[in-house]
C-alpha cells in the first residue's frame, strides 16, 4: 500500500569471539602504533625523572645540637659532670632535601660517654646519632672536655629579693617553700653561699611563682640544680602604715671637741609608727661617739617608742680637739 513502511529485517547477531580470537584481538591492539607508544612512554619517564631529580638529590645541612653526657658507671656513689666544654656542637648531616627539611636540632643526638672513667678531668670524642635516612658527615668540634666529681646535695634556705614597695606601705612576704635542695658536683655545691629569688615587685595581696638563683660568696651564679627551681611568693600585708620623712640632726659633741665638717647620708630618713607620734617629730637626733680626726660612722638615731626608721644613716665628720 502506498505510504506504508515495511518492517526492517532483523539484524544478524554478532558472533562472540572465542578466547583465542580475543587474545589475538588485544595483541593486535597492543602492537598497533607500537613505536609511537614506546616513544610517548619514554618521554613521560624522562619528564618525571627531571622533575623529581632535585627532590632525590642528597644535600647537606648543619644543626646546632646540645651536647649530652652519658654515664652508666655502676656503684653507690652518684657522679656529676661540670664544666662541659663545648655545651653544643655543629653537626653536618647529608640526606635528601625532603628528609632534612623535616628535621630539627632536637632530632639529632650528640653525646660523650664517660662510663667507667675515674673522677677528675676528662677529654672524650663526641659521638653522633642521626635520624634514619641521614648520614653524619662531620661534627665540630670533635672532642669535649669536662670534669667528673662526686654528686653532692644539701639543703639551703631561700633569701628573698624584692624591689621597693610603692606608696607608704611596709610590705611583708611569705615564701613557700623556704628551703630548697642544692644538687651538683661536690666543688660547685660547696661554693654556693646563698640561694635567692629573682628580684620581683608585688602589689598587696599578689602571689606569683619566682625563679631561684644560686650564688657564690662573690655574688656570681653557680651552675647547680635547685629542687624546686622556683618558689611561691605571696605579699601578705593588707594596708599602709603612716610614713613620714624628717631631717637628721647631728648631736652636739662633748665639751672640748669641735665638729669642723660633717656629711649625713641620707639627709632625711623615713619613719614609720603611730600617726600621733609621727606628727610630733620634726627632726631626728643622731648621736655619735666623738673623737678627734676624720672618720665615718653609723650614728644611733634617737626615736620615740613605737617609731622606727626605714633607712640606715652614715655620718662623715671631721672633729678637732685637745
């Protein structure tokens, strides 16, 4: 019939390849344009090799490493090392840029081993232990010196060191603890004359943790271990006491002696005490044991009961007489 579309004939089914035919097919696909494929693979490998060459190349890097002392000597007596010189060494490591870039000085070990060495001065080669993936190239210096002594410990009271309190208050403080243990080589512990707090200034009611310093007789720091290394300092005064500043007047010498020159330091002293007593004081007398000559002395201040001076007075005088 005109205009009528005839049905399409059915398509023939594709013939399924057998295993051998599939192998032949894919083998043919692999060999197709084989030179071009091999060249592309070679170019890609070359680009990767060049791009990663800097990362794979070994470099050198220097670290400043604190020097440690190892001592596994047996026995009852504890030993301590003092005067270690140098305290740190420069270690050069080699490795990949990526590996060394991830390291810090704390990842490197530098030490001297004094096991079984006798007490006294020593000189030992510095040993290095580097992290995995690195090699130790050099260490500077290569030798460290020090001294081995018996370890000593003793208890030492803490001396308070504080700045002047603001205003007219007379500060009072509490220390906790008031004693510490000083530990270290015998000769260093024996040199400790006093243990002081780091100078601080506290407001009324304030509390803080303050570090301690061990000092010798000349006031120089001594390198020992303090336990604890800090104390708690509390200011416990709650109010202000009346303070008044008045001039110092030198008492007259006895008959027959004459003061030809005098200097008083300080010229004014600060007094504390009851408010009514301070109000009546206009000056403070300073009594000396006079004798002919030129000399410096600390006078006795004449103060009413309940009043005391916050300052120490020195007097320089020249006295003439028979």
